[in-house]
């Protein structure tokens, strides 16, 4: 799968969606970008693991990081290994996350008017 951060702070994802990698709460592949639902704010940056075997994405939203997609080995950071999910990690001290990383990180350019 692939994802892009728009200039308005939304995240759009497309392609394979076997493990909920597209963030729309479903597992249907999409050939055109769809908006990730439930971010709870504007994303500052994103990190994407587009690997077909472990695809997941995380978005930095101020003092929170939201991750979604495959979780078979605990990639989403919620302490579980449920096959796939959608989780929000909040800073316990009110701090701000400035950088996020997922294995096989792919940096994506800012997309304007996608």
C-alpha cells in the first residue's frame, strides 16, 4: 500500500488493504486514494511500511501517534498481536511526538490538491 500526507493534514492511502492498511476500517483494495478515517486531528507527518507482508502506517498528530494496518507481531504498539487494527497512542506526559518510524520507512512528499 501507499499513503500520502496532504497539505490540509489529512492522510490518503491506496492499493492493497488485506490488513486494514488503508485506514478506512475495511479490507477492500482501492486503486484510487481514500481518506484515512478517525485521525482525530491534522497529521504532521506519516511513516509507511508498504511491505505486503507487514504493511502498516503511523501518523503523528500533535501529542499522539495513530497507527493502523497489520499487527501480527505487535507492529502497532498496543501490546497485542491481533491480526490488524487501528490504534491511537497518546503521550503520557503531554509531550509532542516529532518523529515516527516504521521498519522499511518510505518518505513521501507532501501532496497538494490530490
